[in-house]
């Protein structure tokens, strides 16, 4: 296999800061590029079409997330299963996993496309679309849904490329897609005046370009893992393995979509369409910083996993401590950005000539101040929930991820907006974050005590 980093043994001996930089920086670049898709689309749509189009885009986001959830399940599940089989020396099986991933994406994305196209308007109305926002949301999602197969195949093969020994190439193709999206948005939206439709086309076409390069990679016999005859047959065992591993990120994405639906409906009832647009602006800014923390998590994973398996708990805790420090720093920057520069950030998404711009910017800035008010603590929570997954405590990891959204945030969104209006929507987020962070701190404290007991017993 092509080696792109140091020897695996280095994970148990090399300086942790050096390891974290080596493994985290490419992951941060890849994860941040995912967030840049939505930011680029929003900036071009906001300036070329207007604030109400941004609101329509915010309404469409849950459906985009649901589509991405299926792609994420297949991509992450396949990549993890390939890594496991490579570790076990079963290279032949990894070719069949690749073939099954392609077939699963065809089946799931094809089914989703047909269903979503038939019931698109009904789905968007349930998600909170109004008479003003529905045309924008419909125009955008018609094209995005037709491109679901391209999108899901692109993300899935990128995960497999990374797992099969080409992380830098995978990152380069991610950045290629982002750059192409920006360029095509400039042509389609600003140059040709295609508006919301042009932005959706830019996204699908850019991912199509990157996907063609991925397909060329896997079509080459020189690649460590590549297409060949006989691998495109569904295997019940392999499909079950892919789905069982990928179901955790799938559920997290579905829960995120449910939360967005609740937020949009609450804002529509208490504020109106512009509040949904402001939430879309705020959410895109937030997700950029969250994705950076997700990259830190990916960088921490091999360090923690290796040393946990080797019983080197001091190095496990050292890696955790340093990653938390970095995440707290990242989310502190987010807090400063939201508290101090909220208006300036919001103006990036909308043109000053828009009659609704001033109000949208004011609402967006208010949303950022409320939602980001305890973000340094959120950095701790994000890292801790993933840490449990990396040491084999998947149940605790899923619980921390899902309880924050479904057990804490959704009930708050059902109660507080009715009493406090739109402010009730915004304050639901920091309250849920505080409770989830407290739960994470309790579980982590208990786990650290267990580590220290085992270390003392081995002295």
C-alpha cells in the first residue's frame, strides 16, 4: 500500500503534538471543504437572488442532509470495513467491498431521487416552506436531488480512497470540487444569471468533475484498490457490515435534519421567513468551525486507538487533552467571531441593495450571539463524544451525540419558542449544549478514573 505518513509504530512513540499535526491537518482541510460547499452556494445566492432565496435554501437543508446521510452511511461504512479487512490481511475482500459500495449507492440514491422528486413540494412544506420560500427551495432541490447519485458516489469513493492509502489525493479532490464549485457559481449565477438553479448546477457539476477523477483513480490497475471483474455483486454479509458500521453517522445526520426542521418550523411560527434565512446563515458559519473540530477528531483517532490497544493510557489521555485544547481554541475563535463580528459576517451572505438585507443581517447577528455564547465548552463536548467511539465505547459516543439533539434540544424547541418567541429558539441551543457538555464531563471523568485504576494496577 502507498504510505503517506510515518510508520504505525510511531503512534506509540512519537511526540503527540507532532502526530496530531500529521494526522489532523489533512483531515481538517477535507472536513472544512465540506462546509465550504454550503457557504459558497449561500454567498452567491444571497448576493445574486436575495435574502428570501437564502430562506428557501435553509428550508431545503434538511432534505440535503437526509440525502447526504445515506451517502455518509455507505461511504464511512465501506471505508471502515476496508480498513478492518486490510488490517486482517484480507485484501481480496476489499475489492468486493468497493463493488458493493457502488451498488448500494446506486440503489439508495436512485430510490431517494424517485421518491423525493414525486413528493418534493409536500416534503418542503412539511419542512417549513411558505408561499414565498417554496419556489426557491423547489428550484434548488430539483437539481440537487437529480444529482444525488453523483454526490453520494463522490463522497463515498473519497472515503474509500482515504482508507486505501491515498489521504492526500482524497483531500486534493475535495479541494478541487470546492474550487470548481466557486468558479461555476461565478459563471452560472453571476455571469449567466441562472440564480438558485445555477448554484445547484454548479454544485452538482463540480462534484461530477471530482467524481470523474475518482473513477479514473479506481479504474487504474496501478491503484492499490481498483475496479475489476466480478466485484459488482451484492453480498448480504458485506452490505450488513457496511450498514452496521455506517448507521451511527447516518443516525447523527438524520437527527441533525430533524433538528433543522423543528428550528425552521418554530422560526416560521414566531418570526417569519427571514428568520429561517438568518438561521441558514448562522448555521453555515457554525458548521465551518464544527467541521474543523471534526478534522481534529479524525486526527486524534489513530493516536488514541493505537495507544488504547497498546494499554498506553497516559498517551491516550495526552492525545485527548491536546485535542480538547485545540478544539476549545477553535470554538473560542467561533465565539469571538459570533459575538464581535456577527454583522460583518452576515453581510458576506447578502447584497446591500436587497431590501431585506438590513433586517436579515440584524437577525443573523442576534442568532450568532445567542447560539455561540458557550462555544468554547462545545469544543470539549465535540471531542469527548468522539473519544468514546475511538476507545470502543460506541454506545456512549452515540448517546452523547444523539441526546444533545433529540433528548435536550428538540424538547426545548417545543417549549421555549411558545413562551419567548424567536429568542426562545436561539437560547435552546446553548442550554442543550451546556447540559450535553455536563453529561460528557461526567462520563469522561468516570472513564479517566478507570484508566488511572488500570495504570495503578499495572505499576
